[in-house]
């Protein structure tokens, strides 16, 4: 029962919340500490499940991780990296997909890495084939075993030329983490260039890496024999910031998101304003953020497509769809990043939303999922009167959208599986209470 949140909706969310370092950067930055031979220090680390998982994996491999002197500060000492037990890795990794990114750093430090069966949110295909293909090209030997995959690098890793079929964030991170200490030069074409990727590159440069980001999504990495540590404050979490913004819109509320940064959210802010939401940017150092609010009146429908950066981020769409269910007219959302991302809409329809999903590409251009049978476009008719319902959270971002729907609905909902939200949202329950939400376990 502790994994069930009772939510009484109908009240606008009002107040302020703070976002810290981006989930999609912090966990990868923690992995990067394995590459250094001296101590690293990172600030503004959120208390989320993914951080706990990576910290445990690092400690299993001999990295000493200690709390710093300020809240959200961790110190990493990788001077005694060692092999970890397979059973321990399997137990600790759980459903996380992070272990695949440890391969390059562990091959450099130990000459061996192990990957257990990988999990993660069920939102579409995220195969590790391209990770393994890239690692093999770098010189890794991959051996399959019942318990997982064993990788070795008898001759070390060497630079490669590699072109991605799709600008995958995970594959770009994999190649960066493997290439920085590989012999020779690596050239990655069609790379992801999300803000979190560029922040990871900045961090690796602090460690001594030589990385050039060219035009047309080409990244060139000149391998170096040794890396040191880093001191870094990660970029703020633009996904969490947008989630609170969508919550303000859906509940007719007013939320100041401290730490939110305009430069990372410009595409989202354009859509937010097009719908009829209002926002105000405060650039004050240390205390600034963005205030999001519903100004009253009708929200306007929009047509949008998710895409890789600088397009509209796929992780922004689920919370926003709840707000679009309250817009006056028909909105269209074309998902081009993950083919199974609209599974959460069935629960919203049970609450009174009017959302239809289609196999066709309803966006401006056909995407790679067209004619493949995936329901990857949604038409949202509004405004819909939402009512309470029992909900079960299917994945991280959809889970937060279900919470928003329960907060916007009339009556009391029971939301099951809320611990999944802890993977990416720090203290979300306390933040909701602080905004005036009526929630309880």
C-alpha cells in the first residue's frame, strides 16, 4: 500500500518548486568518473532512484563515493577500481539500463566489463545492438553467457569512424565514453546534440578529453592516454521543469520552477505560449527560474511533433497531453522518437479524456514509424471534463502525466506504482504537497 498515492483533484497547483541537475546528465556524469584517475566532485545531484543505482554500481567496482559538504554534492574517488561480482551487479542494477554505459570506462580501467539483462521503461525499442556494434568496432570482444554479456579488450580500444542511423542519445553517450581514452581519433556522424550531451562533453573536457563538435551532427574525439577528475555543476533538469509547467496549465495553477533555464527549454516555451499558457523568466543568479501559469480563458489546440534536439523533446509530450485535453479544439501530437509512447492515453480516456491514437504519421512529415503498424500519432479533443479513477503507472514520464490528470480531475484517484516516479523526480510527493495538492499514501 505504500506504493499507492491517494490524490484528490480539482485544486490549482500554486507555489514554487526547485529542480536540480538533469537526470539524463547526472547518471552519465557519474559513470564518467570511472574514466578519471583522480577525484571528481559534482553538485546539485538530485535524490532520485537512478542516482542510487549508479552510486551502488560504482561502489561495487571500487569507486569510493562520499557525500560532500553541501546538500546534493557527491565526491568520487576512482583510485581503486576493481571487478565486481556478477550476482551483485545483477541484483543492484535491477531494471536500469545504465550498466551498458559502464562498458567503455571499465574496459579502459580493467580490460573487462559485464552487462546484465537490461530493463527500463517499456516505451518502444531501445536495443543495445548498436552499443555492442560500436564497442566491437572499438576493439571489444563480446561473449554471451546465461547471466548476461562479458566484454574484454585484449588489445585495448582504438578510434573508429561511426555513423548512427538515428541520432540516439544513448549511443552517442556510449561512443563518447569509449572514445575519450581510445587510441587514435574517433569520428561520430549523426550524433545526438541534446543539451545533456553537450554538458557531458564539457565535463569530459574538464577531465582532459579533446572533443570537437562540428556542424551537421559530427563529433570528433581525439583519444588521450589519461584523464583526471572534474568539478562540475550539471545543467538543470529541463524535463522535470516542463512537467511542472504542464501541471500548472492542466490544473489552472501558477508554479515558479526555480532552477529552470530558458536556453534549454525554448522549444517547449514556444509551444506552452501557443497553447495559451503564460511564463516569466527570472535570470537572477542562484535563485532564478521560470514562472508558469494559466492566465484564465480557453486554452488553444496545437499540432506538434516530437523530435531530437532542437525539436520538441519526447519526454515533454506526456504531461503536456494532459493539458491539451483541456484545450478548446483538436490537438495533434506525432511521436517520432519512441514508437510505443501513447500507451498511457488509455487511462486518460478512462478518466474522461477524448484521445484517439493512429498508425498514420499525422505530423508534417512521414517518420521512421510510418506504415509499421505502431500507433504513434494522437488526436486530443477538448476540453474534456476529467473525473477520478484508479490508475497504474506504466513508466516514468507517463506516470507523472497520470498524476497531473488525477490532480486536474474531480474526485479522489488512487495512483498505483508511484515509486517508479522516484526514478526521475526528486521529492515529488513533498513538492506536490508544497503546491497545495491533496495527496496522501
